[in-house]
């Protein structure tokens, strides 16, 4: 019996046995992410229901790197069976393959886990193959973030100056709470190019494309769109700061947590055209892990 068969037998895919185990879900969706995450170090944000820290992160800069092919091979029914009755990896390691043990180390049982990856690799200063804008809605409705994402994509694709500098394919994603916009570059660029053209300058906002696009969106939509990472009440941030190597971003189909006990969304790949749909946010908010697995083949067609 494979993971998909086990999922069909489970009433709750995140609780395949008597306790939480997100690995069944991630093992299934990972199969569709081999091309999108190829060569990217994976990361897991592990939520803690008690203690002083709300979560901790396992990633390739601190641990032995885990790649998508290893997750696909190491997330096995055998691994799930072994840890059904064993809580700690050290007590089960002798029963596991090396890849199974590595997957366990990142995706521990009995915890909710967000799924991330190193946007442009783990070590600082590396070349960039994708530019990433987080549309951070702060305290505003997700529908406002949808409008900002739509206008941002429109402005980027019509910006002749930007398009002379960079050749790219646009990809958009619902995060489970808001939206991400990615520019997948045909050729890698140096980190210095990111700093020169994309990185938001707080004191000189119109010097970057990001700041100019944010100003134009504010003008067109009356939404208070601002560039950069610093949150302002009543504003939506267009934040490219997780682009450089050494930074993380959310993987498609990753779970989105409200807290250590509550999944409140799932990351869903979109088409650019979908950003114009009325009622899109409500539809996206209805996705559960079970529905994602049911529609996985169709959803994965939206991945670049």
C-alpha cells in the first residue's frame, strides 16, 4: 500500500494514526514539486504547543541539507509505520534507511509543520534565479492583497525598462493567508543586481522598481501599498526581502498555521488570470489538505 492508498484510508490526512503526522500529506504533494524545487534546500518550521519558543526551524544552513528528491524517496509508508509507536528518532534510527532518517529529522511526528525552501540557496551572496515578492496584507482583508498582487503583475509585465533588464516567467501563489508573486528568471542575476534594482530603499523608495510599483499601485487602487518589509498599520507591503540567498519562502501546497494546534490554510499555486476572479479568496480559503490531495493532479498543472 502506497502513501496515496494510506491517505484514502485516513479520515484525516494529518492524523493517519492516533497522533498528528504531517509527513503523509507532504510525502504525497512532494511528488509534484520535483521540478519546481529542484536543487533547493528544504526547510521545516516546526510548531511547539508548549514551552518558551513557539516554533523552531530545520534548514540546510544548520543541518545536513534535505532536497526534494530525498523527501520523495524518504517519505515512505515504512517510515510512517515505524514512527507510529516511536516518538524519538534516536529510538528508531536502526530501523530506517539514511533518507528515511533524514526526512524524520526535518518532518518530525506529532507536530504541525510549515514547508519552506531556500529561495535562492542557503549561503549568502549567491546568484539569483527567482525574484520573490511577499504581498503582506497585515490587518487588511485578503481581497485587498489579491488586488495588489494583480496590479503588481500587470505593472511588472508592462514595465519596458524592467523587461529590458530581466527575462522571466511570472508565477503566483496563494500562501494560505495572502499572495506571493515570483519572477522565475531565464538567466541568473548577481545579488548586486537585486540590491540595485529590486531591494526596497526605505529612505529612497522610488530608486527601486519595487518602490515605484508600490507607488503606482497606491495611485491606481487607493490601497496603501508600500514597498519593503516594515509593516505599517492599514497598509499592504510588497516585500522582496526574502529573495536573496540565505532566505526562505513557502513551498507550494505547504500548510499554513494559525498556531501550534491549528491549520488555517494551504498554499495553492495559481494562474495569473485567476487574480482577476471575484470570490477567489473565499474559494482558496475553503481548501483543506484532503481537498488538495484530491485535486492534486489539476493543481500541479499550474506549477511552472
